């Protein structure tokens, strides 16, 4: 999966145009897709985004901000490895919560809305493709609507419709609900993780946190086996 995504990203780098950032509620943006960015007439209902089997013995909750550099570093390093090693093997299931942190609140809500729309339209596989591709695209620069469209297209979703949902922040109420949930747990920074309900502290530096997360999942798996 990682090698094919790198090849795709290389294709984008060779052929994409630069896009303007900061689009809000239908303001036109410059992308190779020539999107009208009209307000979506419907917003598909979606459950909390998750990846993995419902029956997985270990539950992981990830709090992230898709406009945030630490989240990009976490996604491209630790999260991708955890998905490969534990989610794809049926050991863990990950639920994702959007927690906008100080920075660019427009991008935080817009990118969260794009991700939820993609989850509603393309399910777990599409959501996974989007967050991993977007993190790799943005990590070398910053969010752009061209990158959003490219990542949506890679996930099998119409890029203009995804950009429209982001522009209009169609899932902003869901993002705010996630924020309230995070604050109820006294979580105010990202990325943050709960493993079987237990907060995993100090995962910095996030691009080298895979070992600590893996150890916590293994411990949770051992505890789960002991309860049977």
C-alpha cells in the first residue's frame, strides 16, 4: 500500500497545479479540477469514522486535527504502521475524532468535513486512503484545495464534491461534538490516543511513537485475553 501511494504522489507532483488556500463557503478556488464549489444539497449521514473490525479485541481512539503538522507526522509514520500491523490483522479497531487545535480553524473544520464526507461515500478504505494521502501531500508544504481534491480522487470520491463539502464545512457540528468529547476527557492537544479507554501519555516525538503505541496495544491484548 505504501509503495503504490508514493507512486501516486509522484504523479501528482509532476502534474498538479497550485491551489489557493482558505476557501470558505463557496468562494471559488483555483485547482486543476475547475470546481464550482456550490453548496451541497445533501450531506450524507455517517457514523463515527473508524477503521477495523467491530469484533477486534482492542479498541483505539485517535484524536487528530487534519490541518496540523504533528497529525501529519503521526499519520505518515506511526498510524500507518499500526494500521498495517494491528488493524489489518484484526487485532485492533481505530475510531477517529476531530479535535481542532489553535492554528487555522477554517482548515481544521474544512478538512474534517472532507474526511467525513469521504467516509460516508467510500467507507473505511476511502477514509484511510484520504487521511494517509493528504498527510503525505501536506507534510511537505501546507494544505491546499488541489491536494484535497487529489487525495479525494485517490480515495475514489469525486474531488469537486469533496471540496464543496470542505468549503461549506458541512460536518462542522460533528467536529464540534468531537471537540466536546475530547475536552470531557481533558484532551486538548493532538495527536492523542486512548487504548481500551486508557489515555496513552507522552507519544512525542510522534513520528517515532510506533513502539510505545505497539507496546500499549500488546498489553491491552494480553489483558483482553486474560479476561476471557
